[in-house]
C-alpha cells in the first residue's frame, strides 16, 4: 500500500520543468551587459528560451537543473520534483553519497546529466547530512566548457562556504576510477519495507505542505537555500557551544549609507529590509538564505553606501543586522537624505526650490518690465496731453496774421501791374529828335 501511495503522490506532485520569476531576473535591472547564462548552458537553449527571462516552450526541457544552478539572481526556481530528487539522498542510510554524471563508468548512487546541474546550495545541504564523493573521472574528456566553468565556480563557492578544512572533511574529489570506490549497503527485508514506508510518508507530507492553508510563509518559496537554512539551524541547536560557521556573501554597507531604501526596493527576493529602532536609528537587516548574492542592491545604490559583496562568517542563514544609521529627513517631503545635504532638502525638493526661485525671479523681472512700460506709456500720454493743451493758445495768433498776408500780396500785384503798364506806354510813345 505504501508503494502505491508513494507513486500516486509523485504523480500528483510531478512538475517537469523549473519556474521563472521574471521580476527577479538580472536583465530587468540596468547593467552594461545582459546575462544569458541560462540560455547558454541549457542543451536546448534555443528551443526553450526566446531570451533569457522569457520561455518559448518547455516541452524539450528534461528538468536537468543546469539553468537553476547557473542563474546568478536565482530567478529560476527548481521544480518540486527536482528538489525531491536532488535532496532525497540525504535521507538514506548510507554514510556517503556518490555523485556522478551519465558518462561515468562507475556505479554512483546519484547520477545526473552533469554534476554542475546540482547547485552549490544542494551540494552543501547534502554535505551537512552525508559525506560526498564527486566522480570527476569523465570531466577531463568533456568538451562542454560552460558546464566545466560552472562546476569550478560551484566548488569554489563550497570552499568559501565551508572553509578548506571542513570542505576536505566532507567532500572527496575522485579523478580516477579507483579512488573512493562505491560500496552498496545491503538492506534486510525489514529495512527495505521501512524505506518504502518512509518514502510514502515523505510524499504525503510534501503533498499536504502544498495544500492551501497548511503552508507556512517560510515554505512558500521552498528551494535548496531554504533547506540549507533549516539544516544549519538544526546543527546550531544540536551544537550550541561550538556552532559551525558558514561563509556567505552579503552586501557591505559604508558610513555613507543613510537608509534611502533604494537597495531594499531593488532586491526582488526580499532579502533586504529596513527596521526603525526605538532610539531613532534605522538598521539594515539581511536574510542570507533569501539573498542570491547577485549584487543588484550594490548596482542600485547611487550614494556609495554599498561597497560590493563581502564574505562573512555566520552560524546560521537567518536574519542578521549589518548596518545602523540615523535618518535625516527632508524638510519638505520627509524622505531620507544625506546628513550633509544642502539646505536640508532632498535632490527632488532642491530642484523644486531652485525652479520656484527662478520662477519668482522671472516673475519679478516681468513685473519690473511691466512697470517700466506703464511708466513710459504714462510719460508719453502726459507729453501728448501737454502738447494738446498748448495748441489752442497758438491758433488765434495764426488767425490774426492770416488777413494781412493777402493784402500785401494784392499790393504787390498792383505795383507789378502798374510797372508793366508804364513800360507799355513808354514803348508806344514815338521818339522826337
């Protein structure tokens, strides 16, 4: 009965491909170079992706998990089937998990299309439960450079997460077929039935977790990071006196941070939060298991309040306070501003004040020009009125002098006529000797 129950649960929960949260994609933020990692590493990239954050068709997808492990912002979440498949080995009775690819001639307990398809979070979760043997025998003959680069990046990140001493204690890298041979543990009949029953119970529990109303908020985005966080918390509770330390890349705040909130808005994963304290200060809280270490918050900060991503040693992946500062608010709008801001205003209000001042100066100049024009117009009207007032006094003198002019002209004409007549008379009289 348990076997059939498990098969039914697996069929109900089966999802054959990952899911993409486009709001969290690296390419939706301003960067000089777009990210095409998921499309480049996928064996069917051109058939599945029209562009990195937009899927054309999921049918060719084999749910290998390469796109999940290579995504820098973790906007590609694994399918529940992939999470169950990659983490189920942690519940087995074997003390060691042998992991290899399909090209390996060794009989490994976990076989994947490529070891790089297991994200470093999944490998870290398995390593906190069992010892890990990575079969790297076929990697020397593999021609896929993209997967090789991804595997090197994951191993480097695991060394940073565990430290060299713990990494060497939990991981074994097998480059030759005779290194770390695989041992099969034979189970009794009772142990076999217990394994089947355990698988049925885990499948039922997973199905109940998916039902509405029975899920916790922390389980809403269940993935390898959440499982890793839960495991580190268990280990810390089991070893309170000497807890293990894990290396996590977290944003590094500087003294120039004044809690403007740009980094919180840019973080689509919700890993960054601002909390106001009773003493008037504000602290920046980061949740490492939610943080994908993508660096979008650093790119979004324009005030040099973030100085990149720094490696920190933590005992768990729960919330941690990274920075405290006192907020200085803008006088007009109340938004956070830098303590040395000119006039106690934010940049927007400063521009508004400058614009308002220029408008007032332009209005004053316009009013001054208007007054000058009105004064000039009034002066012209006054001069014109004075001219009109002086014109009636000059008109009688002109009228008195007007009759004398015709009389003198007539006299002049009479004198000329007399002179002409005299000349004619003189001409008519004959001369006498």
